[in-house]
């Protein structure tokens, strides 16, 4: 479970770092991916929100 969460978070950060210029759209997409990863790791919805 933690390996999967860690891998997903690393991927999100790697994708952000790969952008030439980080915009609000990139941040929103990254936050969405992080929320989904946390929910898949069974983190409480209220905590994720």
C-alpha cells in the first residue's frame, strides 16, 4: 500500500518538475492525482478533501 502511494506521489512530482513552466492548471492536475492516490490508499475522504 505505501509503495504504491509513494510511487504515485513520485510520479506526480516528476511530472511537475518536467514542465518548463508550472501553471495553475498543472498544480490543479497534480492535486487531483494526489487526492486520487490518497483515496486509493484508503485515506479518509475528509482528510483528503
